[in-house]
C-alpha cells in the first residue's frame, strides 16, 4: 500500500511498542519468580481491562455482534500465544525460545500468501529472510527439539494468526473497543487457568510497581497501539517491524541488567533493524495498486485458516 502520514505514524507507534515490550523482559523475569505465570498474566490483563472499561466502556457497545465475536477470537489467539510461549519457556532455554517465537515473522507472510492469496513482493520476502537470519544470530546458540520447543512453535503460529487477523479485522474507529475485549478475554482465560491452586499476587511495592508498569504500558497502551497500527499496515510489514522486540530486550539487558555488548547484538540486531528499514523504504516508494484491498476491511467475509 502507498505510504501515508497515517501509516508512518503507525510505524513509529509499532516501533515504540517494541521498545515497551523489550523493556518488560527483565521486569517479568523477576516478577514470575514470585508470582506464577498464569496468575501474573491474569491479574495484569484483568486490571488493564477493568481500567479501560471504566474509561471507555461505550467503545465496546459500538462494536456490534460480528466485530465483538472477532475481537474475542483475537483475544483467544493472543492468549494461546502467551500461554504456549510461557509454558514452553519452562523447559526451553531463553535463547531458543526467543528464536522459535520469532518464527512468526516467516509464518505471517506464508499464511497470508497461502490462505488468503495475498501477493507478497519478492523484496519483502528478502527482508523477511534477513530479519529471520538476524534473529538467529541474535538469539540462537543451540537447539534440541522437545515438548517445550513444540509448544513455543505453537505460540509463534498463534502470534502469526493474531497479526494476520488483526490486520484484516481491525478498523481505526473500533481499535479501542477491540483492544478492550481482547484484554478481558486474555485476563479471564489466564486467571481461570491459575485459579485451581489459588491466585498469588505481588507482595512488595517494587513488584506492584512492575505490575502497574506492565498494566499501563505493556497491556493498555500496547494492545490499543497494536490494534490501531495494524488497521493501517499489512500483516507482513507489521511482523517485520515487531521483530525489533528482541533487539530492544537485549539493549535493555545491556543497559540495566549488567549484560555486555556482544557481536551477536551488533550483527543480529543490525540485520533486524536493516530489514525493518528496508520494508519501510519499500513501502514509501511503492505506488498503491488498484486491486489492493483496504487494510482493516471487515465488511467482506473473511475466513481464517482451518475454517
């Protein structure tokens, strides 16, 4: 699609979103040592949902039943991705988990091309390949395949489906309502999963501060930004931009976690950022095609893979 001021803003916001996501890794690592993963996810997303509903509950009422159901599906896809990645991480090294989760950058254009017959430019495939290679350099030190790795790959597939479905179903005027519904779905499912053995809450002021940071910035702001921005961008373009997350995660680990700068960070991070820049440069130079459907259109019937 042709580059516009709105799509450039969407790109900037998505890049900002990857910075926020990257900043949460060392916070989450500390928090889940005291609060079980499902309890943490449930409390985090339910708090975010309650706050956003109190502020903008009318946005949910404006969705209408078809878009409300699609919003719930988006929430379930994101929930599946979060749970599969978290459970897989219990038996998978962090570097391998980061690499396998990042496979969504390849799955996203592949599913879009095969299931929805979307035409992906050769230059975009090259950028995807470079970003994927950069992800290997940045995160991967060795791999063996077991249950944890399989679950993590399942999470990558769920992330890819979420990116594709958001790009096809989201509309700018409904972005906030869609985001709120997703927050409720994620919070309810995760809290229900953690409820049988009781819900553990943060116990110190520092832990609650970390939780509130993730509620406000990594949940409320992030979900709205992703939904709004993907109403402006193609799924593949969004996927390439979001591969910057591990780059920022590593940068924060260096700045605040005491880790050193390595050749992996410089080379792998440079490849990812270079691929992201290439995709943006191509978008700016590519003229709009007359046969290109509008991003975020929901009026035409849409079938997800497997339906």
